[in-house]
């Protein structure tokens, strides 16, 4: 059986390019007892994958050169010699960027495509939604009437964070990269205010104007100069949940910015980085609550669906120019 796979061809220097990826075609052997044959249906592309493309120590091992890249994938079971899975089952797991692949079933979870669309399990009901839920709930801990600022607010995680903050009764301000996204935040996701950082000359002043009572919680998806502007508007006992720093992922030199320590000390700020797996034991609780909010209409989710296996690398690269609204997903025919 002929099968295509995407390998890491070279480690990106700065912004990833198409040359950093390599498509190979290989023959796929038949399945053995205990194995299942999977057909890839949906692939998640996420900013954190950029870190895994560098040969640097992190919370997860880097990708190896000339080996398959993997991420969150929804797949359909085509053949099975495993008692736990039957043809027609849909599963989610960390799988290779391959059109087809063989698995022993470990690390996979079945999904109910009648409860929600398959792609939702890569977004609002998957790692994306859980990242927003636990990062805001466990670190940000917004109280009714407080002000929450979200950077990367129109992205996969940010769009969910803002809505959860609204459910909690907070005033929510989003930061995004163009006027269309600013309008989306206010009309679709219920943000109270939104700021286009690309057309704003004085970000600290813009944040101060949008948050006249100061900022109590900052959910940081981007880092860089945008975060510098938020820091100086933080209230005493403010909380910063550091989810990502996409603004500096492609820097070739160590970024240098304002020193935040005096602000943290003066205002008794809590600043904590996290990865979603820190809360793995609580995932069932998170999925249950997110599902309830989705089903009762309290939580909306937007997806940018790119079609075609060949477009997986491009969809990933486009994340860094903000081409996505909500979760970026590739649908594989």
C-alpha cells in the first residue's frame, strides 16, 4: 500500500519555509495481530511545533531530522486486528503526518462524532480548549468584575480564553493583528474591547484606555512587545498565565526586553508558565465543562479549515502570519 509522509527535512532558521519539510512515499506493510490501520482525517497544526523543530532542550523532545513530524490527529480505523478497535471507529492521538499509518492503539482515544464534529476534538474539546480552561482557571483565576487581557485573542486558545472569562463575569479585552479579527472578537466572542496591535502606535496607552481600572489577569499567548505593554498596566496582585510566545519563536538571537522583575515585586504579581499536560489528571473535568458550555451555546468555536494533505506545511507556516481565525486544522481527504 503506497503512503505519503511528511518528514523534517532541515531545522528552520528563523521563519520556517517549505524547504524545511520533505514529502516521501513509502510502502505500508499489512497489519499484524494487535494492530490497526488508520487513515488520517484531520491534522492539528500548532505554534508549539516550531520549538520541536529546533534541537534545543524543552519540555518535549525535538523532532529528529528525516523522521516524521507528528501532532494531534483525528483518524479513522480502516482495518483492525485489535479487539479494542473496529473499522469505522474514529480516534484521536499524537500521530505522524502521514496519509495512512499503523498503530497498536496505545495512546489513542475514541471520539464520538455524533456528539461533536471530529475537528472539534482537536480544538475546543481537545488540547486547545483544555489549555484555555486550565490556564485561565488554575493560574488566572478571574473573579467577577475583574479585567482580563488576552493576547493572540482571535487564535485557537485565545478565542476560548476570552469567552470563559466572560462566563466567569470578567471584563475582557483582546489583542489581535487586524481589524477583521478585532471585529470578530467583539461580535462573535463577546469581548468588551479589542485592540489591533498593528495599527496602534502606543500599545501601553491603548491598553490603559481599554482597561481604565487596570488589568487583573493577563493570558499571554504571544510574548514580545505586546506583553511588555500589558505588564505596565497590571494591578496589584495581578496574575499572568504564560501559555506561549509566538512573537519570538522565530528569532535567531535571544530577545532582549524590559526587565519585568520590578513590576512583579512592586505589584505582588503572580507569573506562571504552563503546559496543558500539567493538568492531565483533571482532563475529564475540563472536557465535561467545555462540552456543557458548547452544547448550551455559552462557548462558540471558530475553525480555519485548510483542505489537502499537501497543504499541512503551509498551514503550519501561515500560523506565524496570523492567517488563522480560531483553530487552524487541515482536513485530509
